């Protein structure tokens, strides 16, 4: 919670002074009416002072007001006057009852005041959370979400804020102010938070030398980012009573980041699906347009060889090249939109390329984008060995096709999630020095590749 959101009241000494001042005012009123109406009407005059002290200043000043009211009433309005001695039993009972009533009412009033302050604090907290959620809802990209989130947190907690992406290693995405740079120690603590999911840093980790306090941003069971907070004066940026509010605000940021990533994936999938449809239609059209001419060339080469109008080697070369082109066209005709391809199934694993869904024994399996990119490419060519460079180019782009370690990390993750025994894989098989293949039963491979015999 913002420090300005904390409930404020009179300073401690001022609160006690105000309580005594109200008791003194009640005493003056009592001294004014006692000569006319008697002392019996004075005791009730002190109750409003005690109630006001409890409502305005809290329980401690209210108890002081109750004690002061009883002593003052005894001093001024019970015989012998101007002393704290009491001769009459009735006066003893009156003073005791006045003290008890004042004490009880002060506690009740203080409790009501405390509940009102708590409700006010909850309302302020809910308004803060709702305000951040409303601003995040208007953001369409992860960068905008990061900028809005750190700006709000910086204002609320009066501190510097950074947001780090943890896709490969912690990377600074946004900061407030924008000139902030993190040193290697800060990056190491952020990496620790990303790995363990536990807050760390200034005010949390004992004997830490870093200035930042890092907290994980969680989306369901995964960590999507890390937030860092630090104050210029070196004090812990988040007080213990503000941690609940910070957790709620980070939940809103996590939801917004997850929403943005899902929207990005949906747009990418839609574009990929449309591209596949266009490519399939184009390749199918090319295959249909060229099939007849190539067939005519093959038949002509056969006629030339049979009638002896050309040398056997020339006719054989023409026929061989025509056969290669026919096989190539057969491959093109095998390309179809993913919606028409049945899911790939092997050993309890189901890979639905159209729905971008992977399951194991009927249970959904969550894959990272790179893991899914590698698996989907293997599933498009079941049983075929795909080279390391091909898989890296498909999953990470042309610039990464020589980074074999990235591919090994993705395959290791796939085996951990899909293989019954990751140490002895039977689904994703390694072809040493060449690449990987998706090993599935032969009948299924033929069903996916009806043109295999033509190849």
C-alpha cells in the first residue's frame, strides 16, 4: 500500500493531550452546573469526553480519559472536596461505576473506530488494485503492460521499480526511472527468485548486499517475470504490512502478461494457419498444372527410347529426371492444411497440430513455445530424420541454426514430459551427428503420408 494510504491520526502525545483536554472541559462544565443542579448530574458529563477520545484518538487515550474522569469527579465532586478521599459509600459506588462505564464505552468506541479504519484501508486497497487492473486492461502488448505496472508500483511504494523477463536469463524489460541499470549481483538474485519462486533481496534475505528486493510474478503455477523494488535511501522498499497489497498487484500484472501472451500466440497461430492454407493451395495448383506436361515428357522419352530416335543414355536421363519431378509433385500433393490432418498418436502421446494441443494418456501437457515448435516440426514429418539445422531454423530462426545446445535443451524437455523413461527415449529418437526423428508406428505414418509409396 502506498504510504499515503496508511491511516493517520493525531500524534501519540497530542492524542493523550487531547483526551485530557476533553476531560478538563467536562470538569469546567460540571463546576458550572453543580451549584445549581447538584453533583449527581455531573458524572454523566464525562462520558461524552471518553467516547470522543476513543473515537478520535484510539483506545490508549480513551482509557486515560476514563481514569482522569473518575479521579477528577472524585477530586471536585465528592466529599471531602479537593481530595482523593471518599467518605460516603454512595460516592465510592458512583466513582467506581463512572470508571467502569467510561472504560467499557471507551473500548467499544475504540473498537468501532478500529473497524472503520480497517474498512477504510481495505476499500483503499481494493480501489488501488481495481485501478491497476483497469489500466492494464487497456494495454495490448507486454511492453505496455510492463510500463504501466512499474509506473503504478513506483508511485504507490515511492521507490524505483524494474521488471525482468526470465525466458532464457533475467533481462531488463522496463524500469522506473528509465536510467536504471542492474549489476551482476542484482541479476544473480533475480535469477535465484525466478528459479525458486521465493522473494529475495533487501529486507528479505539476511545479510544481503544488493539494494533491490525481488519478487516473482506468477501465472498459475509458472513464473512469467520478476519485479524488483529499491529505495534511494537504502531502506526496504516494501513494509511487512504492505506485502499483501504488493502480492495482489503482482497478480494483476501476471494476469495481464498471460493475457497478452495468449493473444500473441493466437495471432501467430492464426497467421500460421492462413499461411499454411495459402501454401497448400499454391503447391496443389502447381502440382496440378505441371502433372500433365511432365507425364507427357516421360511418355515421350519412353517413345524415343523404344523407336530408337535418341540414344539410350539420353532417353534414360530424360525419363529419370521426369520420374524425379513426378515424385516431387507427389510430395507437393501431400501438403494439406493442418485441419485435414489427423492427430499424431504414439505410445499414449497425442499431437494435434491443428489445435496446437499435446496430451499424454489423455492429460494435457504444457510445452514451452520452443519445445512445441520442435515437436510440431517432427510431427509434420513422422519417421523422417530432420537435421539439427532444420529443427533449429524452424524453432528459433535462421540465426540460431548452429546453436545445437538450444535444440538439445528443447529435446531434453520434451523427453522429460513425454517419454515414459527419458533416459531411454523411444518416441523422439536421436540419429547421431544428423538430427532427430519422431518414431511412430508404421501404419500411422502411412496414414499421414499416403504418397509415401510414390516417393
